[in-house]
């Protein structure tokens, strides 16, 4: 599995934990599940998956949100 943590400006902490089974469920619905980064860079994609899930709970600036959107369109 994988996990991601964040420390907010007020000092509070967020934690997101995903099992390998949960990561594989995300991979299963990916357009590139059997090629590209899911095959060549599985560990990085697992990290990215858990970080993206955590990011949904974070206060975000539009710049960071735009970067996630650009990353998705580049697949």
C-alpha cells in the first residue's frame, strides 16, 4: 500500500492510507492500466494515486488545481 500526509498552516495533520487492493482498483479503471507509467513506474503511480486522494481534502490554490488538471490531460 501507500500513504500520504500533509501538515496544514494551522498545524493540523491529514493522513490518507490506501491498501494495494485500493490502488489496484484505481489502476483497473485507468486508460493506461496495461501500458505506460502503470507498468514502467508502478511505485510512482501508487504514490500519485494516494496523493491525489489526499489532495481532495486539502485547501487548494487554483494554481495547484490547474497543475493536477494538466497532468491528467497529458496521459
